[in-house]
C-alpha cells in the first residue's frame, strides 16, 4: 500500500527528516545509497515529489522522472561504473518486489550483475 507523503519513507528522506547518504540532489531529483546494498554500487534515485510507482507518473511528474536516466548516467560516471556497466531498474508493484511505494530507480553496478531479470 502507498503511504501518504506525510508518512512516506522516501518523502521523509527528501525532506531530510530521515537521514540517508545523499549522492545527488537538485530541485526535482534526489539520489542516495541503498541501506542494504546488493552490489558494490547500489544507489536509489527518486523524484522528490511523491509518486507511488512507475504506474502512477502524472504529466506533472513526467519531466522530473524523465531526467532520471541522465542523472543515473552521471552518477554511474561519478561512482566508477560507467565503463564496466550498470543497470537502472524500478520495481512496480508486489509481484515485482516493490517494498517502498515512492517511485525509485535502483542504480546497480560494480560487479557482473548477471543476465536474469526474473527467477
Ligand atoms: P524496492 O524493494 O521497493 O524496489 O526497493 C526499496 C529499497 O529501499 C530496498 O533496496 C531497500 O534496501 C531500500 N531501503 C529501505 N529502507 C531504506 C532506508 O531507510 N534508507 C535507505 N537508504 N534505503 C532503504
Ligand atoms: Zn513519497
């Protein structure tokens, strides 16, 4: 279920009410280290405005969300994985394993990530 913005964990991180290891911030987009990294580089990139998931992007939110691949590419360079390769993905809904219902993209890299996208 999606928490309201007042209770949403990633909204709280965006409002600096919950600490996180921030690696990028602009007016619309924030990136921080995943608390349980699954790869040597595991960052989460979010639009600051609350949006439950990839299926809920409004026209108003689309511009910020659309900039996330460019932010990811810059972060991949900054974190030394641009050459080796990296993955950007968003889990949408329970079957995809989404656990935090504020849209976020995982940026993963720093090791061979494997070919399987589902098991
Ligand atoms: P999802 O499973 O929804 O695709 O991804 C949620 C991600 O958020 C997980 O990889 C999880 O480790 C991360 N996460 C959960 N709680 C926190 C937190 O409080 N801080 C940070 N930095 N990451 C979190
Ligand atoms: Zn939120």
